[in-house]
């Protein structure tokens, strides 16, 4: 009986220890890399375009003016795609992520193992989530970082975000009807795949790098981004 128990413990124990070691390594690398800052471009007199990093405590969005002299997001992101269709909103927050997380996981308590596995290992597809904000909702705080970009930096950010959308033959973003969290948001089909190494926050972090803002060398978590602005 004892040899059988030892054999069973080995069969079960080695995979468990291996998984624990992999998780520990992942978290350790994330901790180290998130604390290595990427050099930011200096703020100049031309840094006048307001942009925000907005976190809900887990996921980050890049928030930009809906319309500005430099880009008009309303040409591809119609307010009619939201339930409210409220024209008073002046900013749109864009976040990229896994389809299963977005559509099948309203809260972390409802996360299914199948969704987590698909997302973690490049097995699912992705979406862009657009959320509309008023001025009052974008007050600077630890979870809402205000930035000012130059026209050249903003152009790079816009180009980065646009590449994340799947577009039809006319260059329009592919809206996903009948899916939203509330009255002021919408989902769109996206390019690329989510994984443990390319998360929603990695996407935001890479966007900040693209437009010359403070960012982590790599981070899968929102804390790695926000830490750079503390």
C-alpha cells in the first residue's frame, strides 16, 4: 500500500510542483519587467492633446478625444452603436482583450476554466471595447492618469490603435451588435490573439511606448503601467 501511495504522490505531485514553479516564474518575471521603465519623450509646448490611461482595477483603456483637429474617431466608431447614442460624450476609451473574457466573464467569480485556458494560450479571438466618457468621469486619480501628447505622438497612438481593429473592405471597424455592458459602450472585432504574454494591459503598455510615453518594459497587469506614473 505504501509504495502505491508514494507512486501516486509522485504522479500527482510533480505536475503540481511544475505548475506552481511556472506560475511563480511568470509572476516573478512580470514583477521585475514591470519595474523597468521605458524612457519617455519630453513634454514640449506642442504637448496639448489630452489623453488618459483609465483603469477599472484590472483592465486599462486608452482614452482619447472623440473628435480633434488631428483625428475624428466618430468616422469609424459611431455613437449609434451604443444603446444611449448620447452625443454629449467627448471622449472614447479603447481597450483590447480576449473575446471570452469580455463576453463570457461579467465578474472574476464567473471565470470558467475553459475561458482562461483559451485566453492564456492563444486559442481565442479578440475584441476592442469602446467606452464613452464625459469630462466629469476623467478626473485625474491613481486610476485615471492624464497625459498631454504632441500631434506627432498622437498620430502614432492613433495608428497603433487602428491596427488593432479588424476592418471591412470600406475601412470601417466591424461592430459586434447586441453586445455591451451598459448604455455607453460597444464591441468591435479585433486583430491579434490574447495570451499570458500579450494581455489587455500589455496592449495598453505597448500603445504608450508607441507614442513616447512612460511605460514598463513589459507588464501583463495594470499595476505595472500605473506604477510608472506614481
